[in-house]
């Protein structure tokens, strides 16, 4: 029996095992379950999985989304990506991410990667500011005082409830695979594509020192206001951050951000792209500003493929470390990897999944030095 056949048999056996299991409520303290189970998307995912499970025995057709059939249909593409992952933990988390998507968080336990703190919280109180939202997708915003355990840098942070705890336990964007550390470090320059409220970008800023820089990209006016407030509350980090009121995409469109519409004051991390949003390609931005780039982080709600297409020159010439979200589309697990390989074939790939639910899979890519 070949390796591919053994892997296929193993994953299918594990899928069947977990699907036969009992659906159960989650009460473990690895995640903000009270928030997640109130969130409409969680209810939709649970309902879709229930219907798929019960329509199939009576001849119903429900093929949308990851399933046992989806795994079989895309076996070669999934196996192709897995075979290129450069370390055992990446392979293990890749397999587990497939199982989690198919079986669901009520039947499959995906545990934390680490237990030590990267960021130590010394104060945690509710956030409130005139004219700004106090919740993030229904979860309370918190006003945090914390310190980077790596650099000792203190900062104040506006973040959703549990966000820092999740980074500490699951290491999203701060993963290490063997000798490879994907966290930005001293002197690094990060393009934070999909900055949202600026929380992750400010954590990056706490790690890079005065010689580094973070460029935060986001096209939503209230997100930009919160990013600016994050910087204003951290004057020691202000020189390390540039806020760019644009989305990143395949090409620039010349549209300017309209800040006159104050009707929506809701944080929208899952906002879909639209023609009236201001867009820049990464290549245009780097050429225009002349900025040095060592890291690119992307979490842009399914727009990652277009943004990578607009970053080809930057990626091939600067060869930055890449941390690209790979969970918005069912084929992200292989199409984004193929796209990066086509831009610069020397990239080596790693993988991380960073929550106990279906969100936050990240494809990491690095060009070996030397």
C-alpha cells in the first residue's frame, strides 16, 4: 500500500470515527464559547452540518462545503499540498484542520499548540469611547494593558474578548516550526493586510523595535478610526506604524476612502469587497513608497488570491515571509499554495490552525536563507 493510499485510508477512518460520535456542547476554557455559540455563523455551520448528515440517508443532495465526499473529490490536491509541508507539526495540523472542517467542533477536539504566554495581560477592563463600537461581532471589546514576553515592550490594546488568550494558546501569526519562527522580530517590516481594528498590527509593533515598521491596510472607516486610536494610545510605538486606508487586491483602483458615511459604526472583519472600496496592489504600494518588506500577513475574507496576484513582483524580488489565511474558500488549502509556488518556486511551506473551530487556518511560506 502506497503512502498516499495509507493517508487517504487514515483520514477517512478518522472522519468516520468522529462523525459517529456524539455532538456535544463545548465547555472547555480554550476559547470564548459563549460568544461563538451566539454568533450567527456558528448556528449556520451547525445547521448545515445537521442537514447534510440527515439528508444523505434519504437521498437528499447536499454537497456544499467540506464533507467526506469533498475530501475524496479533492484528495490529489490536498495530498499535493500536504506532501510539500516542511515539518511534522504542519502535517498534523493540516490533517486535523480537514477533520475539524468535516466533523465540526462538537465532534472533534482541536487543542492548543502552546501554553506559555507571548503577551502578558496586567489590566483588562471594558472598552468605551464616544462614537466607537464597544463590541466586536457581539463580543465585548476590552481595554488591555499588556507586555510582550519577548521584548518587554508595554502597550495598551483595544481587542475583542479572548483575542490575546487565543494568540497565547494557538500562536496565530506567531507560530514556530522547528528553527523557523514566523513572528516578526527586530527590524522587520510587516504588511498587515486586513488590519481590522489594528490589534494584531499593534502586537507586531511591540516586537519589531524602532528599526522595524508595520503598514496596516484596511478599507472600513470605523476600522481606520480604531487603528488610529490604537496608535494614539501608544506614543512609544507611533513611529513604527503607518495606517493605510485601502484594501489590498490584484490592482489599484484610485478610489479614496469615503469617511463621510457615519451610518454604520459596526466592526466588520468579514466585510465583502465592493467596487466602491479603495484598493491598492501590494506591488503598487511598495513601488510608490519604497518600503522594505520582510513579512506579509493576509486575512482578507477570500481576497487572498487576488492580493497575491497583485504582489508578484514584491514576493519574487523581496521574498518576504508569508502568513496567508487559508480558510475562507474550500479550495484555499491548495490553490493559494500553488499560486505562491508559481510566483517563486523556492518557497517552503508550513501550516497552522489557530482555533478549535473552523476558522483561522494559515498557510506559512518562507524562502530558506543561505
